């Protein structure tokens, strides 16, 4: 019993020491005001180019930029010129007598902050969602993910997930898209 207690207390001591070792002063940590214990600033002041109307601006000591200059902003991919636009697909559905109620452009959801599927265009209706991808390979990959609730023609994918569109109606939408492609 004594040996077990000694091992447990030794193990606990080692774990506490390891945890405290990771609690060092981090120069990038802004929660402590951006200064080292000895008063030095953690982030050096940066100087920008001098504007034409005054002296150069310097950053406040202890501040760091919020965005990494090495990470470019996300730009939605563009569709192939041969692929029909999502709006054209929905217009073809309505011209063929199919329902496409309440169309909403959700292209902004194609990127990392939305659905993140990498589409170039997304037009959602209550009956079907129309995704236009930058290439056929991306469209094929996404169709494989969605399975039987999706149909692909070229770089355009129709998605029926979350809709009440019957299998017979889905075939009609698919046939209209196939004629466009």
C-alpha cells in the first residue's frame, strides 16, 4: 500500500511539473498586456511608410497584428465558361414547367465560412439546390459525398438533400440539366 501511494504521489508531482512547464511567458500572448516580466515589450513597434500628409505611423508597443500577412484572403473559385450559370439552370427548370420556388443566391456559402464545398456558385430553391463547381472533378467528388440525393452533369450538381422533391420530379430536373450540359 505504501509503495502504491509513493508511486501515485510521484506521478502526480511529475504531471504538475509538466503542466507548469507549459505555462511559460509567451511573447504572442496578449492577455497579460503584451509585456515581459522585466518590462520589455513583447512585440516590437513597426513602422509604416510615411503618408504624404504627416510623419510615419508606429504601432503601439505591445500590440500585434490580428491577421497574418502570409495568409491570403479566401477567393471563391470561378466556374468554367462552358458550364451554365446556376441562375441559367434554375431558369431552365421554370421554363420546363418545373417548380423552383424562392430562389436564393448562396454563393457566399461555397467558401470556408459556409458549406465549404468549394463551389463557384450556389443557388438554393425549396425544390433543389444548384451547385456550379470550377471543374468536373470537384463536382464528381461532391456528388459521391451526397450519393443518391445528388445528380451531376458536367461541373453542375443538383442536390435534393433537405427537400421534399419526389424521385419522379428529381428525374425531370435531372433531364433538364442534362439537356443544358
